[in-house]
C-alpha cells in the first residue's frame, strides 16, 4: 500500500518541508491514467518575513490557500503563460508554501511527452511551467487536499541517497538573500541553466 505523506509532514517550517520533499514522488491521476515523478527541485515561500512571497502583504483572494491548513495545493498563473504548483506548508498561524520547480519523470512518461509535445526526457519537467503542463495541472486543482488519495498526492518511496544543495531562488526581485531554493545535487532533471555543481 502506498504511503501518502500525511498532514503532519506539511505542518512544519516551510524551508524544512521544501528540503524534505526532495526525493518524494508526486502521483497525478487523470481518469485511468497514472503519472509519477520524483521531486528534484523546490523553493520555499513564507509570509511577512519573505518579500518574495505572495503572502508577504497579507491574505488576498489569490493567496488565501497559503494561510489555510497545510497539505493542500496552491496553484497560480504567472508570466501570462503557465501555472505553478505549490504545496501549502507552514507552522501554526504562519502562511507558507513550497513551489515544486522540477521533477524527474518515472511513470507515465509517454503521456507527459504527449501533453508537452516534446520527446527529450530531461526537458519534460525541468521547470515549474513545464511540469504543470506535463502533469495537466491548472487552477482546477487549487485547494485540493493532497494528504489523501485523489487526483494529486505525494508518496514516500524512501529515496534518500542524495545530497541537497541550497541556493538563491529564481526569477524574484526581492528576498534574494534567502537561500530557499533546494535541489538534488547533480540530478539531470533540475532546471538546467541554474544547476550548480559543487
């Protein structure tokens, strides 16, 4: 039986959850189709202490999910052309979410290639907009509970044999001092132009 990550997993400091998600597996169900991918890159976004976060200026209709119970999906549209997948993760009374920046495709790869209309495996999900297209994720999933089996959830396959690298987050103008982007070292599915070799 699959071990779906429980609510307690997400009910911790956002940066802790962002690192802990690395190596975990996203499961996406679309009708009878099952797609999976290992999380290889994430970014943490907090609240009033984080000027790069949607929650920085307080609660709005767009970001209200970030203030709610951990273990839910926060999906938003950005740059006028793609969706971004986030998991609400924070301590009590502190808003926060983890952006999933890249995954390593493992199951249902043929569907991901069809949805993205590309064939190169490493380019399928190596960016937040790419992976949402490959997994057919949009606003309809906003607010979804990922702590139970459904259209989208995360499981633990006990993949822990890797090193985590921390760096500045990508594509932000403020909060650049925070090293809140985390990725699996030397993984070829991390957003390539920003990979760091150490």
